[in-house]
C-alpha cells in the first residue's frame, strides 16, 4: 500500500483488454483527469478509489517509474498534482481530479501512464461492485476520453491513459484501458508495462 493506506490484495495479474484504444491525440499540453463514483451503501466499507500517475524516463520508458503521484504526493517539480482526493465518493461532480502539465515536464521524461486503483478494505472490491464509476480525460474544455470502466468490471485496478513525448518534444495521448488484479502497490509497479 501507499504510506497511510492499510490493507490490500496480493495477486498482481493483468487482465489485458478492456475497451479498444481510441485515436491518438497529438500536441497535448495540460490535461485534467477526473474520477467519480458512488459511496458504498450504509454499513459497508467505504468505496475508496485513487488516481495514480507514473512518470517514466526517456531512456527507460517501460522501466521502473521515476516517481508516482497519488493521494498523498505530487511530482517533485509540481507538474502533476492531485487537486482533489476522496476516500468515500461523497459529493457532487468528480471526486478526484488530477492535473498533468505535460508541457512543463523536463525533457528527461518521455512517458506518463495514469491509472485507477481501488483501496481494498475487509472484502475485495472490483470496479463492477462500485456504482456509477466514471473517468473523464480532458484538455481545456475538450473531452479526450470518457469511460465507465465497464470493460474492466472484474478488475481491482486499471490503466486509463498513456501520454508519450516524441522526438520533437510534442506530447500525444492514447486511451489505454487495461484491467489488473492487483493491490495499489503492485499495480503501481505493473501499470507501465507495454500496452
């Protein structure tokens, strides 16, 4: 688990697939990733989902992430921040919002993968157990992708987006929905594998 979050599953297995990839969007500068879901029913453990971003070095785009950004951290240079964090899904609109200022990332980074993981409490939950789950990725007022994660309903974690920088320095976005059976810590080490 991340520091401060108890519990979790131990299996770490990719479920592959999910939904088909969308077309690639090029010239991306600043994006917002929003995540929302409904609270658990009364008497049940809370539904706690987290957005996670993993940043990879230009010389090892599929290696170990240089750093992670999640509920209790931000990127060292302030280019990736979690502006809103929820542990229950209560409230209106998007419960968690992460902003990625890709155009400000140092040239030593060439890939960022964003995913969602469910914090596991007494019983294991998958996305299919949580109602009204929705992810939205947008640049300005333009939606680049939206998903209800139905394609990964049997998973406990999923990648949702991949951003890559080309040789000219321009960033591209690709929707990358892929389910995993992993606790958040294991998922963070797996999410950057080739999609």
